[in-house]
């Protein structure tokens, strides 16, 4: 449980650029790599089984 929680927390802090798929900080206005505004928070994509 602890590990998954940490992983989930770490993922929640990462935004993925839709264009170049670079990792950006959560809350970033634009991609630091390509400058694209198509950022997407990477979270809720992993189904957690209880
Ligand atoms: Zn990008």
C-alpha cells in the first residue's frame, strides 16, 4: 500500500506534454522542452485494486 501511495503521489506531481511527452512540473504553464501548452496531469490513469 505504501509504495503505491508514494508512486501515485509522485505521478500526481508530474504533467505530461501531449506533444513531446516530456515530463513537466504540475502546474506548469507550458512544456519546458517544446513550449507546448498541451500538458496533461498524469494521474488517475492507474487503476488501483483494493
Ligand atoms: Zn513538450
